C-alpha cells in the first residue's frame, strides 16, 4: 500500500540531498518513506492525500521523557509558582505513588501520555524508568516502557530512595538492578547532580552499564554547575541532558565530542531556572537536541512545539535550528538518525514518521506560539 502526500508547500527533510523543498510530495509505503521530491515528478500511488499548501516535516523525536509514573504533583507546582525552589526532592513523592500503582495503571498512564504526544506531532518517544528505585519496581517500569515506547532508558540512579545509604544504593543499581533491567532497555542514565549522585557514583553506574552493552546518557548541569557534562563527554555518552548551567569548558568539551547537548526548555521554565545557552553551544559547533522532559514534577508537558517556540523566542535559536534540534537532533541523541528506518529525517528508507502543520511553513511554529498547528501525523506509516 502506497500513499502519496502532495500539495506540500514546504517540505523539511533534514537530509542534505533533499534539503527543504517547495511544491513537494512524499510517498509512504508501509512503515517507510518510499519517495521524496517535487510534486510534478511524483509517482502514482494507491492513495493520494492533497495537503493543500501545508508544511510537512519529520515527526518530533522526543528523546527525553519520564512517562512511567503515577500520582500528581500539582501542589508542588503551585508552591513553586509561589516562590519555592525546585530541588528534585519531589521525585520521592512520585516514587511512592508509582510503587503503589498496578501494572495496568502505569501502562494506561503511559499510553495516555504517548497518545497525547502523538496528537501533537511526536512520532518517536524515548522514556525512562526511575520512579521505582527497587529491583522489582525498576524491572516492571522497564517492561511497561518497552511495551509502548520506541526507546527505553534505565534510570535507577535517579534519586537515593529516602532512608537508604547512597553507597549501598549505588552498589544495588550497578549490580543486581542492572542485571535485572539491562535486557529490557537500550540506555542507562544517571542524575549526576548535587543532592542526587556525585561524579564517582555516576561513573560507577555508567561504567557497569557500558560493560553490559548499554548506551549511556546523563542528566547533568540542571540545578547548578557540576561534573555531569564532563563525565558524559569522558565516557562517550550519546547525550547529556539539561545543560542549564554550563561553564565555557563544558561548551568546549561538548563541541569537541559526539555527545549531544539535549536542552529541555519547558523544564527550565517550569522550575524557574534560566534557559540554557543554546547559542553558545551552536556557535561552538556542539550538536543540540530539544526534548520535552515530560514528567509530573519538573516539566509536565508533552508539547515539543512549545519547546521549539521557546527555543526560538527566548533562546535565540533560528526556526531552522530549533526544528532540526527537535527532530534530527533528538534522533542523533538516540543514535537513530542513520540507516534503514532512520527517524528525524525524511528520505527513502527512513521510518514514515511525518507531521503536517496547518500552516504553510515551519516558521509558524514560533510566529504563532501556543496555537495547536498539528494537522495530521503518520507514525511508522500509521495515520495518528
Ligand atoms: O529530568 N532531574 C531529574 N529528573 C527529572 C525530574 C523528575 C521529577 O521531578 O519528578 C528531570 O527534570
């Protein structure tokens, strides 16, 4: 079954060969892109959809979310808006609610949040464990995540559970917990921040994960300057996420590495932190991704369009840079941007992950902030 999308006023492909095309068309075949080019050259297809002058781009690649959770933290958010600082201590509230929830409740919450994201143009979702923090609860979080998300990350080192000693918890995470969870996940992440895990504890967990064949990611430099970025670069992590407080040495290290700087502006707004210095990173040559960090504590939004608009309006990213960071950048952060079934890119052989805006160009994502512009979505060839 082939589907021809035609009447595309502006097609953003993120592929150097095709670039950005006007008067374009796309052919989807099953879960893959089969053809990209000018509408006048389009081949015949089984089905034809006329997009009547709308813009088309790859679906958002949300490379950082925490969606296996239960419970509610509205009160914490209200307190923060009244002046209280975000300390990440609220993670323990979600851990308690998550442990008390049934598998079915966790799976239904995950389904609902992924559906919410897809309805807003997200077609590829990474999510993490990290609200279980026992071997049993991290394992079931990983299994539930793997049943629905495109990518799963183990975040047993999210917080030391209240009442436990940090060194013995690190030993548990890098031993028995990793042994149990590793078969169900592709990535391991650590919250390397004062109040969570220090550089040596983070290194111990990440090294143990690498020995089991997992790729590495780091939560770093979220609440203050710290060792997270340097550690991520040293260990060859695929991405370091947050990057809110960067020293110039961090920017230089990222620019000279393959580690993606994943920026989470919705989180910085929701926790009343400064926004990260995207301009310094881009100007230095670092690869930047944008992600939602959807979670019940620090960033309860699944809207990648909100992140893109914020990046353009408040972080001095161009619309082209922001759209690329939220698509190709996320794919690069997950090492999914190349090969058969690549995401974040529209070229023959890529996964058929397509979003159509109810607007003639991607510029409208920032020009009309807050307006729901998603017109249609195909996720792995399935119309959402
Ligand atoms: O990425 N920083 C640590 N983890 C999450 C916050 C989770 C929470 O507050 O529940 C984050 O912001």
